[in-house]
């Protein structure tokens, strides 16, 4: 429906305010800030396909979230350290920026200190998020927003050359999506650095994940619209993700042990290869089931598969790690098996598997965790059996899976 121009003027009056309205209640914004916010909100409301919304250099303080509902718009700044949208004084809205639109590009600016998620992109196709910085400048804290970059239920999404710092859930997250590339990003001091959840077809490569609680996560969770599978994690640097977990109690990420490099939970068809994975104190790679998260079994819908299957780990460089696991049960196992000065093998598996997919007492090879990674070892914690039969036997894991194809983003030449 086409909105009459006189009605648009009335709407702009509501959103951009009179002196006795919202603006008079603001705290911490200068008159210059108010004028910039008024102009920016007008641009978002009046945007048409093909428009470019420019974020000029400088730090611009906003009191309310921004929402874009028009396809084919670009939001562009002068650089992630030059054009900054600060929500330190935010009093309205659940996010910094909410996008409900397709064929959308955002690039070269920063969003700081949003009340909730910094950027949420919802139900969109053909999304480019490039050279965006999201940060909570007070440092890691549970009260920080959950997500830095948060595209959900999207199709054909590229996230590249971004920086995310301080999120209380995941710095860079993609959920319930199809065809995703996450590359050349830097995630630091988040609970989860990079997370791919319930997503089909994702390539995660050339990223740096350092000093998070967990570096790179590939999760499946129940009661969501899409079961995830087929993720490739390669050519990443995943180092010293030993930060204390500051996630909100009851959330899945709150169960991640500090010192987790790459974590696969309840997901299938995952390849981990040619990464540099170092100095993660619990384990450099963790493969686990839904049963090892904070969620109860009652929360699991009947169609949900809680077991990680068809995991293929090969050609990675491991160094350090495994010397100081975070959870008490794992500490006890480590001390019992390897002593105070020993360390876990590079790959840790909680040991949960589908009892209906067993041959000769082992997981079927078609569903197994396969390892072809030189001297790298694995420990099976047998967590479902109260750690009674912990083993480091790698024999059941000396196998191979067919390699996954690269993700192709047809809308963006050269993205695959």
C-alpha cells in the first residue's frame, strides 16, 4: 500500500519528535546528536530500493534502534573505526540495527554498546555484511547484548572482514539459514567467537577467533525451524579461547567450557581441516551432544537428532591446549589419566552416540567421528555412562568421509 505523503510527514513527526516528546526525555545526547539521529531515522523510513545511506565519519550517539524494511538498500560508512554509531545512551528498541529486507548490504562502520543485539537481520535473502565492527566497549560482561552480528532465517549470506568484541552469546552468529560464507573476520572476548547454528551449507574460513570462551561453534538446537548440517571449517586461526564464560544462565552457550577451540554440538556432516588450533585449555576440538548442554531432555522435540554424526577432522595444526579443563568432571578425568602436568588429546568427544546406529559395539563408519590428522589423538569421555569407560583408543576413528562441496553464493560473483 502506498502511504500518502502527508501521513509520512506525520509519522516522521512521531519518530523524530517534538520538544515535549521523546527528545526531551533523552539523557546524554547533545543537540547535534539529536539532529543527526533525526536525519538518520528519516533516511531509514524514506529509503527506496537502490538507495545508499551514508554514515559519515565521527562517533554518533543514538537513543533508539534503527529499523530497515526496504529491499535493495546499502548502508555505508567511511570505515569501521571512522564511522561509529554508539548506543551508549539507548532508551528504546531491542537492537542497534534491525533489518527485515533482502538484497541488503552494510559495510564500513561500527555499532557500539547496543542495549541488545548489535545487528539483527531477519528472514532475508542475498545479504552482505562487510567490514562492520560490533563492540561493547566496557569489555566482556553478562549484561552486554547477546549477539554482535545476528542474521537468522536468511538465505545466501556473506559475512566478511568484520570484527566483533564483547558479546554475551556469540560475536558472529548465523542461525536457521542456508548458504552462508563467514570469512576473514576477527572475533575476540565473546562467549562464542563465531557460531553457526541450525544452518544448512556454511563455509567458515580465514577467520581469527582468539580469547573467547569458545572459538568457533557449530550447533544444532531443538524446536527450531531448520536442522543444520554440512559445514566446512578451514584455514582459521583458533587460539587461546580461555576466557571465563560470562553467558546468561540457562542459555546453551553458558555450558561451553572456557578453553574450547572448535565445538561441534549435535550437528552432522562437519569438516574441520587445515586450521591452526592452539592453546585452548579444555580441548582444541570438542565434539558433543545435546545431552552435554544446559537444556533438559524434556525441551527436545521428537524429531530432533541430539547426536553429532559424520564429523571429519583432518590436516589441522595443533599445539598446546588440553592442560586445564574447565568443568570439574573433566578436571578429574584429566588428572586421573594424565596427572597434574599432563593434557587431554587435541580432540575431546563426550561419548554420546545413537544406540540405533551401532555395529560391533561402535558407531557405524558412515556416522563416525573420522580423524586423519597425524599424531593428533582423541579422548572419549563416556559421559553418558558417568565416565566409567573413558578411552583414548583412536582405532574406531581411523576412517574417512566424502568431502563436502564449497558453498556457492550465486548472487555475488567470486564469493564461493
